[in-house]
């Protein structure tokens, strides 16, 4: 395949229909005016390089790592979905609302969030450290491959607020009687990130000039 239109009638690999890649697949079908059932086969558990390499899928909605692996193996990129500028409600930390109401648990959650934000700051400011982490903890010794993963991850926001617009759009795309019982705020609690942001904690992590290590 050389262009996106060639994907009609083919198999598109995703993780699950309820996940981020499933959302993108449905959005792709909509943008191409395709029936997601009749015009394309959306294959769950198929968004991995092995499925693409073995021919079990013809294309995939790739994660950062799978995207880098596909580039490394010379597979063509049919579309950079980031060019759409679509908000996407992605990864999050899940806890029960009742659990968070306990002051001790709230402190645990706050410290976890602080550590996560510190990790994001290190990622954005020290490429060499990020590549060393990929090598030590993920076994990725190929620096060209690791650099591709890193570059594709630079979209990670420095202030990880909930993707408010993405949540609204997700609710609309997966519309149902049960979904209509909820409002967007039922699916997030941004009080902790707001507390950290307003305290200056996040900005202070970026006060120094960013290293340019490669």
C-alpha cells in the first residue's frame, strides 16, 4: 500500500475497540467516509509489529514503540494522525473516587503525580537519560530505534491535565444510554494537577535551560 485510500477493504490492527487505537480507527473510518464494518476490517490485538510483519494485518494504528519499529523495518507511513490535530483522551491514572477522599490516600496520589511529572521533565530535558532508561529497563540497545521512540514521544505534555475536549469527543463517539447518564467531569479529577500547577512545582522543573544532549 502506498496511500491511505489503499487501506479500504483491508485489515487494520488495533489494541481494542475501546482503547485509544480503536478510537483512532473509528475516527479514520469516519474521515474516509468508510463504514467501519463493511469497508474495513478492524482487528483487535493486532497493533504490533509482529502482526504487520507476518501479514495478519495490512496496517496498524501504531503506538510510539510500534511506530519506531515499523520505521526501522522500512514499512511506509500512510498517515501521521497527529496532523489531524484531534484531541485524544489518552492514558490516565485510575483510582476509586472513594479511595481518593481519604486524606492519606490523597497524599499518596499527590506524591505519585509529582514523581510522574518529574519523570516527564527529565524526559523532555535530557534525551541521553531517556535513551539510557530505554536501554536499561526495556532492553533497547539500538540507539537509532531508541531515538525514533524518543522523538515520537515528545508530544507528552509537560503539564498533564486531563484532555477535556478528548473526553467529550470520546463520550460522543461511544454514545449509549449508559454514557448519557454521565457528564465529562465524572471521568476525571483534576484537583491534584491544579494544586501542583498553582504551587509553581511544575514550572520550577523547567527553570533551567534544557540540555541539548543527543
